C-alpha cells in the first residue's frame, strides 16, 4: 500500500533550504502573475532514494534531465516564464549545450603573463553566441527560476510549495512534470542513521510505495492549471493503456508517453479520447532538431485552447 500523501508530509521533514526556496517561488509567481504572463513549472531529472539519514548510499535512476532542460528553453522561446525544478547536477537549460570538456575546448588562453586573457575561439562564436543571447534574455530578464532537489522527499516538498504559489495564476499556469520520480522509498522512521555496515551480512532493504501526488495536485493544489504528466515505460504494449489509466484516475488533461529506448526521437500524446505520435525523422535528427521543440509547440497549442475554454 502507498502511504497517504498527507502522512508523507507529516512524517518527513522539509529540506533545510525549503523556506528560502518557498520565498523565491512566491516572489517569482506573484511578479509574473501580476504581469499576466504564462508560467510553466518544469520538473526535470531523477529523484534519489537515500538508504541512510547520513547518506552514503542511495538508489537512483537513469534520467539525465535532457527532456526538462531542453523543454525549458523552448517554453522561454514561446514567451513563457519558467520555474525549472531540477535534480542537482542533472542537465540545465543553456549550459547543457556545453557539458563536459566541450566548453573548455571552445576557449583560447592567451598567456601574456599578468595580462593573460581568455577568448572564445572564432569557430566557436557561432555556436556560443545564440545560446548565450537566449540565456541572457532569460536570466537578466528574471524569466527563469532554478530550484533544485536531490531526494524524493525534497521533490515532494518543493512540488507542493510550487503548486501553492502557482495556484493564483489559474489557467495561465502549466505544469510539465518530466522528472523521473521514484515509485519506491524508505520512510524516514525506517532508515538507519548511519552508514549501513557490511559486517552484518547483506542488508535487507524494505522499500515502500511513494504516495501518488498527482491526485492532490490536480484536485486540490492547482485545480485550474493545465497539467501535463509524463509516463515512461520499457514495454511498448503497456504505454498508451497506462497513460490513459493515469488520465482516468487523476483527471488531468494530457499524458506524454515515452519508451526508455526511443525517448529521444518518439513520444505519444495521450488525451482521454485521442492519441497521436510525434517522431523525428532521420533528417530532422541529423539537422539538429530536438523532439522537445515539437513537443513544446504542441503542448503550447493545447494550453492555449485550455485558456480560451477557461475564459469563455
Ligand atoms: O531526463 P531524460 O531526458 O533522460 O528522460 C526523460 C524522461 C524519460 C524521464 C521523461 O520523458 C519522462 O518520461 N518522465 C516521467 C517518468 C515516469 O514515468 O516517472
């Protein structure tokens, strides 16, 4: 049995920087709600499940955070302001283009003693400049707020706080729940304080089901918002039926279903009475088109219809 969501909050403490994050969320939502803008809350990356309170080991998952980070850029391009709620150290909008050694390789060191300068190599300027320009507009215009989480517990606290701050935005708020959230966890009162020792033999780890937050999120926290959830499967035969089950159960509007193996070039949009596939051709992939560009354009159309229905 999954624990009830209210029990979860009463049994798990918020992260230590929770109040600071709540203040940032409140200020961001109020400012942009007053100016009538559309706000997208994007969750991105995987949550961890700690095995000890003083955490040495944890259960993690595959998510790189590319879906969320890329989508954030496209929502900004569509004029949305963005709350980017992401797993610390997963991919982030803009910097994702230069991860690893790529960034260092774009720079040139002009070593002239005390007058040393660093410049961008001429052939990298064309790559860096457009991304830097989009970054500056978002960052300096206060159009993106970064909030990070690590554990599933952090994620739950931050998600509820973000929803509470978004509620006054009504149908202008869009939730795009792309994070890979653990289905299992160890409740706080069952977790050892210190590092699990190997001299006691192989540990028996008893995981429990996490509560499903979509139910209170859709019905209580942001009842007027447009909610998009993602469904990941590895078995194609389950994909659309599981997505539709979620729509029936939680009564939100759209599930974007994807398979682990093909998620970079194929997704299925599932509504209660329809489903259609979006896939990239080989040529589109080779020319650098990202599936998130097409996903976000479609989601924006759905959101626009939703806002119009809300107004008339
Ligand atoms: O983070 P990523 O780009 O590697 O993968 C994206 C994704 C597969 C995590 C996302 O599209 C998704 O399906 N999120 C929901 C996963 C779930 O069913 O919990």
